[in-house]
C-alpha cells in the first residue's frame, strides 16, 4: 500500500495520499492546499483518484478540495453536520487573511460505519464530533492506521473554542471511538507528528480523566 503524508498550506495540514499498488486506485484525505504537489504525487505513483475525503470543514483541511475535484473528477465526501462551516468558508478565510478558496457542492455524506474502498484496502468512518460538529476519523483496520483529523494529536486534542466546538463532545468521541482501538494503532493527526493510541493513553495530559 502507498501512503504519503504531505503537510500543506499556511497551517501545515497533514494531507494523506493513499494508493493501492495493484489497482492504482487512490484516496486523498484533507487536501487543504498545494494541489499541484498532491497531483504530482498521484502522477509519480501512477494513481487514479477515486475519492476526496474531508475529516472536517475547516479551511486548512478542505480549501483545495474543489480544485482537486476539477483536476481529477473525483467526488468530495464530508459529514453533513459540517455544511454550515463549509458554507462560511469566506468567514474562515477572513480569519486567516487569505483569499476565499473556490467552493462547490459536496458530492456525498460521510456517516458512521461507512466503508471507503480503494483496491484491496478500506477505511471505516468514525463520527467524532467535538472539534467541529461533523468531524470524522478514518480507521484502516488491516493496516492499524487512524487518520484522526483534528480530533486527536500527539500530546493534545483538537481545539474546541471555535464555532461548533465542544470539549465534552470531543472527549466523549476520543473515549468511545478512539481509545478502544488497538494500542499499536498509528495515529496520523491533522497537524504535527504521528503517534499511537497506546502512547496517547499513557502520556496525553488531556486524556488523564478518561
């Protein structure tokens, strides 16, 4: 399996590019910016993009999605509870002092338990509200990998002081959906270094009461 992690944009969002080595089908998760670099990696590996998956609708994670869709024809998938955030992309752009990215329709809704297939591999969708109302994480059981978006970080958790955030909900999401995964699970957060579920159980100061 091909997996490349590419920090993109002003805030260094971790965009993940996954590909099946046999079928060459690919999934891109959180293409926040720098779409030319993402397209270059897809071309380098000879991959055909079949899905653009968004963990949540903050601009640093979704800002380049429409541009990537135009270039590849791949549909965009996002949890519908984040539609208001997506609709307010211009407000988010103003917060950062950047131009508003191109917007368009979301093609399909991500729901708890959805299976996202690419070749012989698949993700299972976990709804993990808290950082935003529609935040999701993507669990790959055959590889024991978790794409955590901005729900769980190395030594931290997602911020909850932005519109739609909830500390109670994010802690509940982490306790019920993430800490139940195998301790050796590799966690790819939305920003920063990778970690494991076991490490965060032991060292993450925000999870001591869970």
